[in-house]
C-alpha cells in the first residue's frame, strides 16, 4: 500500500480529525503544535484543580465525529461520555420574558407560547423547513469547491432554492416568528460563527434547528476531553505529536511545499496540512511571493468574525439555580451588534453567555467549588480599542452584568481567574486580529471564495479548520477534515476507507 509523510501544523479539532483519517489511510503523520497541549481553541485550561474549555463549551450534531471515530474502528461514546442537556440553555431577554430551550417539542412550544402564542404554532413549520434545508445542503458540506464551476454542480443547483441567499438569518426567520424575542432565540446562534443575525446568510438558520433536532451535548470533562481522546487514539495509531514545537517556516521547491522547519530541525514531507489560523499562518509561514491569490493585502481586506472577552472563574461554592448554559440578551441587541461590528467603542450593557458546567459535571472543580465561564462578544482587534488599557474596565463591566442572571457576590468567591481579550487571542493563540471565529461567513467568503481545502496558491499544501471550506463550528470543521483528507488520499494514492465511508 502506498504511504506518505505528512506534517500537520496545529493540533486543533480539524488537525486532530485529519491525523486520525490520514493515519488510517496508511500515512506517516506528524502533528506540530506550538502549545504544550492539544486542542487549539478547543483546548483545556487547568489551574489548581479547576478545568475550563478555552473555546467551544458544547457539542452540536455529534454524528459527523461519530462517523470519523467509526471509520477508524472506535466509538466516540466509548471514549468520552456524552451527556444530553435538558434544558439546552436558558435565555433571558432584558425587555422581558425567558425561554428554557428544550429538545422536547411540546415543552418547547409551551415555552414559546408563554411569550408569543401565534409563534408557537409555527415552530413545527420552522423545523420542517430547516430539516429540508439541511438535507439538501449537507452534500454541499461534503464536497470541495475548487472554483466557480462547482456552483453548477447538480447538488448545488438543487440546494439553491432552499438556501434563499438574498435573505439573512433574521429576515428568513421572520416568516415563522413575529415576536423579536422569539426570533432572537432562534438567531443568536449566528454568534457561533462570530456574525450578526442581521447579516449572516439565511443558510445558518440550520444552527438552531440542529440544537432542537439532535440535541445539545456536554462531553464529560468538556469539549477539550474529546480533543484529548482524539490525540490519544491518534498516538495509538502511530501518529507522532511534537507539542511545544512551533513551525517556523515551510520549505518549498518552486511552489511545492517539501517540508517544515522547527527549532529542532527540518522534516521533509510529501504534503503539509495547515490547521493553524489561516491568515496568521499565511503571513508567517509562506513568503508572499508564493501567494498569488491570498496576498497580505487581500488578507488585510478580508472580513473577519467578532472576537470574545473571556473570564474563566474558579469559584468557592456553586450557583445551583443557574442552568448549565445561560444567555442574557440585551434590550438593544441590534445596537450591541452594530457596535461590535464597527469596532470603535465597547458596549456598556452587552449581551453575554455563562456556562455553569459543574451543574452537570462536578469533576471540573475541586470539591465544594465550581467553574463559571463568561463570554462577552466584542469586536476583533481594531486601532480604536486598546485592550492593554481597557481590559480591567471591561472585566468590571462583565462581572457587573452577572447579577442580572442571579450570580451575586462572585468576586469574593473567586479562587482562580483567567482572562482572554482580543489581544490575548492574537498573542497567546496566534489568531489574526483576535477574530475568535476566523474569517466571516459572508456570501463573498463562502464556498469557492473561501480558502480551499486543496490550497490553491501552493502545491502539496492542504487546509483544515474554520478558515477553509466549509467553515467554522466543530461539526463543520470535522466535515471539512473529511473533505481535505479525501483530496490528500486521491493526490497521494493512499488507501481511504475512512474517506469512502463519508461518501
């Protein structure tokens, strides 16, 4: 069976999935990760017995990762316990009202009915519409987009009428939900992509649908435990991990990548898979003279997602009345979003999200303690906001919001605290402009207009992660890893039972 030497740069979700699939296809795989642990934006933060997820805090649509595990002879649920949440999350609206979102359809209709009786009767229509939308769009997630001609693929043409590309998430959902609070309950999920529901393409109404159709899941130990399980299995399959080993540059012969350079030396390879932040990797690893399409100027002019201000709090005691996931949506949500997008000021009354994970998973904190994960969407780095100066002030704002959902006296109970700002995302995690969710998912940056899985500017270079097709979000990133590894297997003549299982 043909083999090949493949270097993967970055041990985030896409790189880990690719390592499993490529090793199963017979490749000799080395994963280089600049940090001391795997996971990338999905790694764990650990301190004094407290454990937090750095980024994603729940699993949505685990079927794709289950298929990847099955293709290499494992069962996801044998490796990590998956706990379905009910309620999935608790939404508070500053203008009044609340929804405890639940996978139970009748209870969900009752939650909506308490605020908007007419909207409750249209919930099933919303579900049916998005069930069909996912059905026609899923094959598109599974195909590469090598250029504009892919838009005329039969699958794309069949899907187009259902995608309603001229509508946004908010305007598409207006067909079903008239109450703006109910619409927010089904549109705030565009923030999973770092985008506004008032600009995000209508395709992404499927995000809320996925929650209600397939559930919201908490992996025991956090999402980072899934990444650690993937790395453990990859090692058992012969994948070599070089942690704490940043790649300094790529080696090229002409336009073909032939190796990677680290502080330990050079490794010659047959292919390179980049799982690092796309823009940051291009600027620091690839000479601009080799980038015909993705020049520095183009990267600077791209649209990027918002960022996040993060507090990871290990606290004494607990908040037993607080659900596992809680979202507080400010009265002036649209203005909040607008100020995030213009990047000139910081909103004084921001919407925010809190995870109270120990309600479900008490092992994430020492006995008698618990964890709180606080996320406030903010602008990615701009010249107008100096986080080295404003971070302490925004910490005060974030903590000052917490009593609105019943979290009182938190400061005197803090035993461990970590903070990430947009500047931290850039300096600590090498994310361009601190844009936590990567390139924005606007119509002009999707499909063939997004960086391609078989990278178009170079030979022997492939991409996985949120910066390439099909986009951000854990299930989409895992699907992208399958797309990319199929291309590598085809190009290098590797055996590909894993890839065939996805077709």
